[in-house]
C-alpha cells in the first residue's frame, strides 16, 4: 500500500517536481539556488537595476568611497562600481553559457560515439582526450588565447574548448553503463539504427550527470573568465567584467579597498552559489537516493 501511495505521489508531482522536492530538503542547495536566481535576474534586468551608467566616468570623483548615491563607491576612473558589477553579471552569464554549450555540443557526442562504437574509434578518441587532459584547463585556455588573440569571443572559445575533454569523458562513462542494458539490446534487436539508439536511448538517459557537471562548470567558467580578465587577457576595456575590475582595482587596494573588494566578493558569492546548487543537484538526481 505504501509503495502504491509513493507511485501515485510521484505521478502527481512528475519527475521535475520529485527532483525539486529532494533538492528543497538541502539547505545549502536552496541557498545556492537563491544566489543563482539573483545572479540571473541581475544579468537579465541590468538596465533596470543599475543606478548609473556603467561607462560614465568622472575623474574628479575617482576612488570615491561608498555613499548613498554610489553604494559601492567609484573606481579609478570615477565610474559607479555597483552599476559595473550589475552589468558585469551579463558578461559572466554569457561566458558561462557559451562555454557550457561548446563543451556539451562537442564533448557529449564525441564521448557517446566513443563509448557506443568502441574499438578503434574509442581508442583514438580517448587518446586525443588524454592529450587535452594532460594540460591543466586554465593553461590550455591561455595557450588557445595566445593563438586566437585577446577578446570576449576568443575567451569563450578558448575556455569552451578546454571543457570538451571533461564532457567527453563524462558522457563516455555514462554510456558505457547504459549501452548494455536490456532496452538498448531490444532496440538493436528490432533493427533500430545507431543514430536512433543514440538519440532516443543513450543521450537522454545519460543527461543527469551532464546537468550536474554543467552547473558546477558554470562556476568554473566564471572563475576562469575572471582569472583571464585579471591577467589582462579577457574582455577588453571599457567593458564591465568582474575579473577586469579586480585587475584595475588591485593597484589601489591600499588607498581604496572597495575598488577591488566588491568585484572579488561578487565572484566569490556567484561561484559559491553554483557550486552549492550543483552539489545539491548531484544528490537530487541520484536514483539511489530517491528513497
């Protein structure tokens, strides 16, 4: 009777409702979700939330301390730090989405094909992936930027390419566990094509770890982009980007702490939010923890 009640409750809520129910039981995951939602709203409604023009400068008020009109103060060119942080959320969100899209659209098909076909395909693909994984991610991104040049688009491409082997390995490990199951064997026995099996059975059933990895890698992409911006290899000025703001404020840390502190805190809080949410999703999507 209890099992019937559980099944009826699952049908009423649906799979997404069931995942959210398990997610809501974790305080840290809900904290991460709140932080991520605030970050997304800040990026989407930046023109409405920013109190001033993020590019308007006034050298007469450079490094001004926080006031009521400028709650986070002004930077080395007299620009509103709060407005630039709000607009910088757009750049970070764009970088994160493009990086994850590159990793998923290229890495997942490569990993699925490697695991499904096996043999020589798997051997050559995995040796190429091993070669990419031999480079630390940030080092590979720096190498690609040196080849492509500095700029927003090149940063997104470089960081995105560095994530491809991670998604390829993750997809391969998931498909290796799925392809031997009975429903895949049944699809083969009735003459389903390789493409049909991959699209209808393998990829949909391997999405849970990919979703979790995407959430966690969103934080990594934001952190890497900020790091490249701090090194002067990211977004070109005067575009508002958190890493570039941190780089511009480090020279004045002794005389105007707020110029570097607030962008750094924003990076810290946003990365923490995505990590907490990803950790909660990992448990919520784990079928072994449904009970």
